[in-house]
C-alpha cells in the first residue's frame, strides 16, 4: 500500500522515539487518525493537560502537534475540544464501536459544541443539531447548511463587508489577467477590463461612504 509523506514521517518518528512508549503511542494514533479520531483526540488531550510536549522539547502544544504529528494547531484544538465535550456531555459516543455504530466527525462535534455554548442560539435548533450529530452522525457540511445561520447569525454589515472584500479580490485578479491575456481578443479584454475597473470604483466608493 502506498504511504503518504506524512505517514512515512510519522512512522520514522515512531522508530526514532522507540524508547518513549507514550510518545510513540501518540504518534501511532496520529497515523490512524482518519480511521479513529476519538482515539487520537484522547491521547492528545492527555498530552495537552499533562504538558508532556514540554518534556519532548517543544515550546507549546500547538508546535508539538504541527511539527511532530503533522496536525494543524486548529485541528488539534478541535480534536481536544470535541473529545472533552463528548466526555462531559455524551460519553456513550466515545464508547461506540465504529464498525457497528456511526461515530460523528470531530468537525460535526465541534459545531455542536460551539452551538451549545452560544447563549443566543435557539434551544430547539441546538437540540436538533445534537440529535443529527450524535445520533445520525450527520456530516458537518449538512448541519452547517441547515443551522449555521440560525445558531451563528452573521451581522448584515459584516456579511456585506465580507462579500465586498471577496469581490474586490476576484475583480483585481481578473483585471490583472485581462491586461496580460492573449486568450481573448484584445478589444474584448479591454472592454471587460473597463467594466471591472468601474466595478472596483463602485465598491471602493461604498466602502468610503460607510
């Protein structure tokens, strides 16, 4: 079976630290991460709480996760947060046999955790999210689509500013490409570029007026 560079690096690290069983165990669970996030999250939570990463020569838990386990700090935070949430609020999920019962993804559990922590989130929506995540193991994408705007409402002004910023980035990129491209007639490229310039002017004028 073909191994990725990350898998190979983790396997090499396991061999390098063979004299430290705890360290090797976390590395081993990191390799099995995709198949068993709960197992890895349990080990990571222990490492984080016990500050074992410091004994292993790292200046922070985040640096340890990124450099040794090849896990982004944000992912490590979601894993430990989701595991701690399940242990406190739904311990039966941790004990599930993944081959017999559906196990929710750590992303979905993180969404539920944040929804339950939100004081403004409608309780009926939170309960429905809890059912879909814990009982049905629904993907985070479908849960987020259905309830994201309900439990995490976005301020209209913030949403408008975000849309404008995204549009500006795309427009600027298109303007630059049109100035150099030979894929379309030069006349057409010039006409579209003028329209894009006008679009940028309108966006910037609205930003200044806000």
